[in-house]
């Protein structure tokens, strides 16, 4: 197991915490896929799968037989339960179970396992030197032409050597790309949305094609962002529209890639069209509508679709079978619509009830939510929390404001079911405005925020001046019975005006229901 070290960054006691090491355990039959991160103490139980871009928090256990991905609210998202095919707990259809069992049988058969691995090593070993030979081709032609040159002028020799070397380089690189195109059509033909278990004919050809494509990785990297990238993608079988700017981290199953006009993909974007589940390779199309934008290191999983003019933000992942709607902006692991994501972050912060253990969240989750609410980075949100813990006045002011919003939201939620039908009917009559527009009614023992002396003076004829109204409020604070009665009367009058109610009796009904 890999042993890693982590220092707490978000805990309020981080200044006193010391570095610690814990084992990361990956049990039998588990799979940790690309771009996954496991923090110290993580355990991936038997048969569990951490999908692309999974983040395992400290001391987290991935349940046996489950598939997880990303991280939301401080924990990875558990997508589904696969179970153990051989143990009889799998929920796969019979056909899929048979495919998995066949792959396992071949995997344990030495007559299949060792020849396959020897083939994979030999393919990579034979193709890897071709890159070095291709790089030496310009040098060879420069040496040949310069030694056979009959020109005496050294300047002309240098010019000729330069152009000969450049031409040899371009010819060698172009020939390599053409050979890859030819090899793809010869070895694979055309990728289709099918499934292939390990060690099957398609799986072997797919592995061979990965080795062939990797031999020109440096050339593919050099083409990123230029008009050559769409040309190569089309030659490999992809449908690519006009005026596309393509950067990418990896791309292989081009036949299943459908890219509309004016699409931009950022550096490191994953354009592959396969997943691996239970030793079965599953191919599915990836569709990017016209005008889409995939930011750097974003992933659209096979079977995912981005409709025209949609955007996937940096480092985000669209799951299999999901669709990013027209013009929508998504983010996260896994990705959700930005509006929904911000609302979730608001709920995580504003709905947190300190009296209910089930609602408590860890410091990292709160920092992530705070970043979504305030529109700042997670590191900035964590720094703001640390400043508040140290007593910084500005940070405390922000958290106090959030606290007031949280109490107001809780008051609305807790009182939403306490209104009787008669009170709801009264509120719904007020000029068609929905009841959710009402400000929450504060508890009786707190000074109502709308009872300012200037407002009291306007609604109570006996207190026409602000000075008299201030004196009334002072007596109300001292619990003078006459002052309490007058302030209560002002409260009902003001609320009746605010809610467009006919009488103060209607306002009193609302307050009685709220209390």
C-alpha cells in the first residue's frame, strides 16, 4: 500500500496539528482509475471501483462492490452497487455476468494472461524506438546532402542544410501520422458503441492501437490548438465541425467523437470514448454540440452529451448518460448545473443547524460551500474561516451576516407548516405576491427590525414626533405594559401595510400562527 503524508489545511486547529502518515489500502479486486486521489487512511474494499477523478477523504472507506466518483459535500459520490459476480451478490444482467466471468477465466489462465502481456510489451518495445528513428531522419538527410554539395559558398550550404532538414522533418512527421491513420483502419477498422471483455479480440486490437497512437504523442501535442488537429481527428474517423479549436489530454476512439461547429476544448480535456468496468471495456459516443466549451482538464464521460452553447468548467466531469442542457454552465465532480450547485452550497451553509448532529458538516465541506456562496476560491474561503477563528473583525462580520441569513432561513422552513389555511388565504390575497416573499416574523422577545421610531411615528397618531417614538421604544425595552401595548399595535399596523392586509386583526392572526 502507498503511504502518504497530509497536513490538515482547513481545520481550525491546523496551526497545532502535526503531519501524520497512514496506509492507503487497496484490497483484492479493487480498481483505482485515472485521476483519482486517495488521502491517508483510505481503504478501497474488495471489488470497489473509484472512477475517474474520484477524491477519497482521509480515513474514508469505499464499500465493497460499489462504484464511486468525484467529491460532493466532503465525500465521494457513490454511483451504484456492482456487487461480487462470483459471490452471487452482483446485480448485473445475466449477459453482463457471463461476460465478466469469461474475462476472469481468461485472466487466470496462464495460456492467455502471459501471451497477452508479452504481446503488449513487445508492441510497445517495437514502436517506441520508431520515435527516435523518426527524429534522426532529418539529421541523416542533412548529413547526406551537405556532404554531397558541390557548392563552395558556405552560406548557400547552410541555407540548403536548413531547408533540407526542415523538409525531412515535415516528411517524417507526416508519414508517421499517415501510418497511424492506416494502422487504425487496418487494426481496428471503425470503433462502434459495443462492449468487449478483457482478452477478447477487440480488446487486444484496442491495446495494440494505444501503443501505435502513443508513438506519435509528441506530434499530436504539437498540433494542439492548430488547424491540423481537426484534420487529424477527421482522418481518424471523428466528425468535427468548422472552426474548432481543439486542445486535449487524450483521444483514441475517434469514430465515437462528434464535435459540432465552433467548439473549444481546453488543455488536458479528456476526449476518449471508453470506460472499463469489471474487466469489460465499454465504448460509447461522446457528443459536443455547436459552440460548446470544455475548459482545461474537464471530462465528458462516454455516453455524455453537451448541447449547443453549453460550458463545462475547469476540472469538471459529466457522467455517463448525462446531458448538459442548451446554454447551461456546469461544474464539479460530478458536474451539476452552476445554478443548482450554488443553491446546494447555499443550503449547506444556510441550512446548517448547530443543534442537529445530522446537519453538521466538516470544515473542508464548509469551505467549499463558502467558496460557492461568496464566489471565491476554496483556499480564499478557508483563509477567511481561519481569520474569523483568529478574531478578524471583517471576517467575523461576514460570518455574522451569514449567521443572520441562516437563522432567517431556518425560521422560514420551520414555520412554513405552521400557518393555517385561513392565514395562508389572507397572505395569498395580497396583490398576487407569493407567500415566500414575506420576511420571516421575528420571535416576540426580540426587537422587530421594522419597529424604528420613525416608522412608529408614522403609524401611531398619538406619537407624531420621532422623539416621542424613541421614548416609547425605551419604555418598551423596559417592559412597560402601556408601551408594550402601543408597540404591539404599531407592529400589527406596519405588518398589515406590508402584507396588504385589510385589518390589524388579520395581521394578528398571522403573528399568532407564526408564534
